[in-house]
C-alpha cells in the first residue's frame, strides 16, 4: 500500500491490516507529535488530516489516527502536526545577552494558528495540543466540516487543562489558508488508480474500488469483516485486542458513497460518511442535521458511515431511530441480487441483523417528509457533544385537518435494537393533534418499552425522558422554547 | 545586599507564555513515550484482579508465558525488596501478595517484546480466587465497621447547645461523586538499567523523590542508586502524585530483573480502572440559624469511601474538614469525618484534595438555609463571612488576610448579579419548560501542605561562563507553568531576559528529597528556593565585582541594561566570564521552608496554612424540566492570585480549574456495579467537558492585591483554588430546579454530579414533597 506524506510517497509493501496509523507514525516513523490519549476515538489527541482525491482536487478530513487502520490510507495523503513545517534551524545560536529574541530566531516561523495558540495560553500540559492544532488547521484549510463553528470542529478534541477558552479564541482568529494541492492531486491520482490488497502473516486484506468488485470479493470471502470508517471495529482491535483475519476496507468503494438528493428523497450509499450527509440531512429537516452534529466528534463523522452505523446493529446507534421514523428503506445486495426492506425490519434482535452471508448494505433511501408532517428528533446524553445516547427519540406525525393520520415513532436506547413504538403510534393515529393524544401516546410508551438500566441511564429515567420527548414535540408546536441549546448566552 | 527582598513589588506583570508553548504547538515537546525506543525495549502489562476482595488460591500463568513475544512474567515472589508502592502506610502492593483488595489490582506483570503481546498475554492468566467479604459501598463499609483510620473530629464551642437554642433548625443530607483525573497522557514510565545496579526511571510523576525511594526499596538498593527524572507530564491533577509509583515500580522491576530497558505505558481503560480518583463524599448536617440566616450551630458529618488502602486519604479528608467553613464563621461547630475502607481502587489526590468536598457541603447548607428563609442565598453568604471579631476558624487559625467581603461585593456589582437575578425571575415566570438559575459562590482555600514537613523545597542554579543560566528545582511540570514561573524568578534576580534561563528536567540527582508538586505549592516553594539559589550567586558576583573594581558592594547593581559597577556597565555574559576567570563559584543550591506554620493533628488545632487564596464566581444556568438537560450560560470570575507571577499562566489555571470543577459537578459520573467493577472506564462512558460545555460568556478578572505574607513576588498559589469556583454552577442548578415550584421554601434534593437524570429526579421529588428537603 502507498500513501503520501509531506509530498513523498511512502511505500509499504507489507502491512498488518489492523496496524493503526497512530502506531505507525509514532513507533515506526518516529513522528511522535501525534499522541495517544485513549486509543478509542474519543479524545482527539491523535488527530491527523487525511487527504483524498475528489472532484475539487484534494479533500482533507480530520480523523482519529488511533482507530484508522493503515490500509485505509492507501492512495491518500497524510498530514500530521510535523507537516506544518516548524523545524529548528540548527545554524542559529542563542546569544545569552538577547536570549529571548534569538531563541525565537532559532526556529522557522510558526504557522499563524500555532503562533496564536503558543502566545495565548492554548496549551498547558501540551499533550492534547497537536490534536487541536490539526483540527483547527483542518478548519483553516477548508477541510470537511470547516463551515462549522469552532466549538463543533473541536468537539472531538478533549482538553483537561485549559477550559478551552484560548483554543476557541485562536480558532476564531485564524485566517483561511488556501492550499495549492494540484501536485498532490496528481501524485494521488498516480497511486490511487487501482484497488489495493495484501497479505500479512496469512491475514488478507482488500480495498476494492467498486460495488461490483466488493460483491465479487464477498462472494469469495463471505466471512470477511467489512470495515468502513473503523470507528467501531477499531476498538475491537485497540481495546478488544482482536485479530481480524480477512478484512475488506470499504473506504475506496466510490459508488458506495454516493449521495443523491431529489425532491422526493435522499438516497445515500451505505459508505456515505456522517460528515458528508450532515448538510443534506439538515436540508431534509433541521432536527436531523442537529442530530448529525451530535454524533461523535468531527473526526468520528469524517470516518463513520451511515451504513456502518446501521449495519453493526447497535441498540444505541444514533442514525437508525431517526431514519426509521422518517420511513427509510434499506437496500442490501448479495449474490442473489438486491432486496429492499423497511429499515426497522433489518434489526432482528440484540446483535442480530437481517444480513445474509455475502450480503452488504448498499443504500438507504429516506423519503422527504410530506407537507403537514410534524417532526421531532432528540438525543439525550450526559454531555451534549461527542456522547452516546441514553435515549434517542424520533417522531414523524402526519397531520391532516388537525388529525394525526400517520405516526412513526422510533427510539434508540430503549430496547435491544432501534425500534418503533407501536402502542405509542397507535395512540396517536387517527386522533386529533392535541394534548390529549400526546399524553395518551406518552403513557403508551410504557407498553412499548421496558428499557434496561445501565451507565447511561436508569430504566425509569429512560421511560420518563422518552415520554417527555413526545411532550416536547407538542410544546414546540405551541411555540415554546424546548431546549437549553436554543438559549443564547448573555451579551458580553 | 539584595536590592529587592523576596517580596519585591513588580508593577509590570509579565505575560510570558508557557515555556514549552512553542514546542507544544509543533508537537516537538517530548513526553515519556516519545523518546526513541531501544531495540531491546520490553513492554509491560499487568494481569489484573477479577475480584473485589479475595484470597488468591492458585495462579496458572502458563498461557501467559507461552504467548508469542513474552519474555518474562513476574509475581510478588519475584520482587527482591519491599513490595510496596504506597506513599507512607506501606499497604499498596506492586503485585498482589496472596490477597486482592479491589477489582483491577495488579496481580502479575508481563514483559514482552511488543505492547500488544504484553497486553494480550496479561489477559490469559488463570487465577483461582477464594472470595472474601467485600464492602463496595460506603454503607457496606460502615456496616462492616471498615475504616482506614479512626473517625476524626474537629470542633469548636458547643454545637449541640447552639442547635438547641437556634430559632431555626434544618437537617439534610446529600452525596457527591468522585472524579477521574483524565489526564490526557496516561500513566507511563521507562526504566533503564545502568551499571553496577543503578537504575534510571523516566516517570510521568508529580513526585520523583517518592518514586525514587520506592523503587530503591523495592529493588533492595539505596536511593543513591536510583535516579528518577521527569521533564513534563501530559496532565496530572493529583493523579500522578502517588499513582505513578505502580507503573514506575513495575518498569524498574523488569529492567532490574532482565537487564533490558522496560516501558510501562498504561492503556486508557486500564488506567481508569487501576488508578485512584477523587473521593466521593456523603454529607449529613444539622444546622441552626437566626432570621437573618446567621449560622449559629452546625453539626456536620462527612463520610468518604477511601478505597482499599490508606494512600493520602487521611490528609485529603482533613482538608475537607478544613474547608467546611469556606469563607464563613461557624461559631459553634462539630465536624465529624468518617474515612471508610472499601474494596474499590484507593481514592487519591485530585486538585483541591478534599477541599472541594468540604466546601460544597457548606455551600449547600447555605443554599438550604436561604431556601428556608426565602432569601437570596448571596445575602446569607454575605451575612456569614469572616470579619472583625469573628475571624478564627474552627481549627483555631486566625484569618488574617480576609478579602472575601470586598471581593464578593465587587463581583456582585461587576457581574450585575442583582439585575440578572431579577431578569431570571421574570424569565422563569413565563417559561414553562426552560428554567434559569444564578448563583454567586466564594472560595477561600488554605495554602500549604497540612503535613507541615512537606513544606520545603530545593533548587540548583548554574551560571555558565557564557552568561547563560540553568535552573533546576524540585517542582514538576504538568502544564501548570511552574517552570516558566521559576525561570522568571531567576531571570529577575540577574536582570536578564527570560530566554537566557533554561529550566531542565526535574531529577532526583540534581535536587534531592523533594516533596510532591502538589497542594498548589509548586511556584511558592520552588520559586523561593530558586530565588535563594540565584541570590547566593548574585551576592558572590557582587562581592567579586566590588573587589575587582574597588567599589562598595552597594555600588553594584544588576539592571536590565547590564550590571553597573560604579560608572562601568558590564553585560551579564562578561560578568560571568570575569567571575569564572576570577575563580568564583557560579553554582548554588537554594532551599526554602515555609515559615510560621504548625499543626496539632490530634487536636485538629493550629495554623496549618501559610495564607489563604480567595475567589468568587457567578454562574448562570438553564435547565430543561422535561429532560433534565442543562447548560451553563454565563460565568463571571474574580480571583485572587496575589501579585500574579504570570497572568497568562494564572488565567489559564483559573479557567481550566473552573471547567474541571464544572465537569465534576455535572457530566462526570463514575459508576461501579455491585461487584465493585468500574463501568465508566473510558471516555466513551466517562464524560469530561468539551469546548461547548464552557459557558459562551466567560469572564475572568484578577483581584488587584498582594499576598500579606512575603511569598515570592507576593504572589499566591493558583493550582487548586479555582476548581472550587465551579460550585456556583451546582448552586445555580439548584435555584433553577427550585424555580419549578415558585414560592416553595425548600431545597431541591440534588446530588452531584447533576446529570440530566439526577436533575429530572430532583425536580420530581421537589414537586412531590411538601417543602423539598425538610
């Protein structure tokens, strides 16, 4: 496999398919500026930028290198904190009389962002700092998600020392940098032309470039582990210490990542990453956009795919409840062809999905809500950003002439799978859209769910909060402020 | 002949950034795991206990040994010297010896050629346990009569009579959770064997001397054979005061036994399971007060599950008692402090060191009194402050530097507290779902180790013949900026630019017998020791120049323009060169011991603190009564750092401390199951604040004043005190919850951390009960 680092092609004839990019940087290349804080994609200390060929040239993304596997870099460009170009100039000397000035002179100048962060107290212990530098540098060079507010861009970077104030200020103040990636794009085009594969100590890996190639590979290796963004599978390796025997990386399957927006629906390939669906989802409904904003940090959304979030069948995945409520359909493709099913039918039981050997999730179709549809999607977690839901609720009520003609209600965190709330829906359907129906439906959730108690919330809290999310929907319709996130801080 | 005594007044406040800021942002700053690994480096992992309390009946480590890459596997029997990594009580084992005391305890140690091999192998140990009764919760420990030391009592006057005769009397109880340090750099140590039995340990530790002594005893060597070094830590917050010794000890054991360098870099999840955290506390109180809210009598019961071993729990719980007054005069008071021994990981030092727990207790009591009297809690706070005729603490120390009344009054005004409180009432009246609350809470934090002998420090200053200066001291750098502060002190002594002074890594072979960098004391103690070292050299230089130029010593002046000797001006490098040729020693140690402090722990009376640091904050919050979600909307802080040594550093400590405290009281929840397993052992489940949790409006002002004591530059310690400013967030949340039932006189039953679930529960209970907490 080959990738580009600081303009040079790095050629690795043999790679452990589940070696992480972080370990390779730190322990093979001696580039120790990138840090390991958690090895599970939750702290951002290992943030690097990965550039991929795109229509506009090179599209950069901030990702957590601790849970990116090396083969995922094939045909891509890598940028680490060392790439920003500050190297001590050995020729200069420190003159004791004017030590302060000459110590500055000993180094080549810092990038404006770095200079600002160094001067304004953005670092204390400094360990998380390179990760913040890379996230904010990404924002400056127009990387994916750069249009987001600074706080959102660094929501996946934890700092335990500063309280974030100076970092936010530096992020706000830095100017946009225009990169000329023409040469890099040409370099990438040269090495990314064909799919890569390899073998390491009997363990095979493949990085197909089309769905057809993928389908053929799966036919040959039905037990292969498919890895899209590795935001989940990465932890099997770094935390579970698992060995994956045959791995198919989906990141280069171009036609699996397509996003098509029409007046009727959004259809997205299973490989579409959360960062890429953020804007289309927000256009479908603001609540859906807000939900995406709160899925992981930007680094996680830059890697994690909607399809992966569905395919792994997590009971607390944030995408599925909303997509179920919106009436999404899932298309799977296998040796026998394609089949399409309502998304909720894919989730059979805890850890059990309706995916047959050799099948892969191909696409998700989300119909646009018709006129008169009242939508409310809400995620409850201990922390707003980069947290996992205690409860994720989604409601789509079709109201015609004051009557609820259709109700789709789905929850995550309430059962072993993301699931619709049949009793709740029944209590709404056919009723006048009003407080009585809402209250009856809220009560009905007790028939739909008997949630577990775990670290994210007790059963009682989950039930009560789930019911209150429905009450919220009604209050919002009445014009009430319903979320503390809607409040602005006081003026300075 | 010093032109300026240690307490000189500097009008200009230097704004030097952190000394490593440049290499932080470039990624060049090196942490323990960043040094190139020798080819024969071994990597380590612990086999951990799967039981909370059990006798080890049998251990089969054959599968561990058979794992590819494993070079050695050790158990307690392989330790040549003392199997002890504890700070003083001798009860923390490097490797379990026959009995395990908590889940995750280190039972055996694996050394392998790769980190993955070591970690994989460590999971393959087959350990047979004979379970013993385990106390997981405080209640279980209390029922079993399990304590780490006898219950302590700190009292003044007659609390019982005062309570009897009070017009009003309330009782209540609440709980607050612990806190994981979540330093971004996990525990790490690299041990390199030297010749003739010597050992070098690069450790991410706040306490190199303790690691040195423990490693020496563990290996059966002398302290002189062991050198411990730390250039910087990627955060510590108290979590590397005693906890680093386990990993350093393991690395040293392997290095000594195999003769190969050994690195222990702990996995994040293992780190969270295996290392101590802040003490959770249970608080119960009985308080008597008058119509104006003056506290007349208080009986306060503090109980903390301290975990399986003593660690620093006695001093931490003492500090909770010392801070149960905060800024308030408690005329008749009895504080009883119960230190429970549980079969969970031993709780340890964490920024504030018990102070936050004691302070949250009294602030909640004040909130309760105010709620009962239907007064603004700020009125009750101000009515109870220390003042003339009421200036002695419950432990008999006079509060000689009390600026709390003025500081609070100033912040009340600058934050427009009263106006905002009225606006919030108006908002709440017409907002059914979102309720807001505001609170102003003060901080008075005692500065000094309460174990008096720890209040000492050493430093070593070298002036080289080219005029450059190196300073080394006992303080460790964990991000708090002690290196740059000490460098500034030395630069000021010689009147040279800061860049002339190089601070080198903290090493036990340069400055011996140091105390932990803790108790906020780093700059106070080491700054003064470095000052003394630098002054010794400067005095030698002055005497030498006076002799050489036939002048009086009083005619030698160190100025920013150079060294003046009568009419001559020499640059500092020239002075250094001349002095070297003149055979003058250009190196000196310096030493400092905090004066005037003494404490009788048996009676809990004395002057444990050199001085107090003060501050106050106003927090405005909003809650959602349907989900229990909350947001901190605005924070205004006025904080006292005396005459700041470095405002950039100090402001950073204040903001960072506040946000960390906010995390403790809101999003950071530790959950153990009933078997004593920590369930929140990763950042996926344990949530420290992110950037958006910081209030969008956040103002910090420094109090314009100086330390009444002659500290270095009349500055004050800043590491811990700001943490407790975040109590205003908790207090404001209470008021927001109380706003759900307007006019009710009672306190919502809220425990910390105030997670959405706890807030929702407090709202429900507050609505149901007649008057909130009775």
